[in-house]
């Protein structure tokens, strides 16, 4: 009986959480894209600074 209650509660939570995916999905993609773009710009600037200083 206890196991059934745990799994039913878990199932209800997962069902509720899946209703949020359409809203979260696109915003998460935008956030990841922005973070990756900023990181790449920072990395390229650091590489150019090292190249200008004559470092490898």
C-alpha cells in the first residue's frame, strides 16, 4: 500500500511537471543559446589577446 501511494504521488508530480514543458522548452533553448554565444565570444577574445601578445 505504501509503495502504491509513493508511485501514484510520483506519477501525479510527473504529469504536473510535463504540463510545464511547452513553456519551459523554448525559454531554455534561448537561455542555452545565449550562454553558449557569450562563452564563445569570450573564448575568441581571449585567443586573440594571446595571439597579439605572441603567446601560443
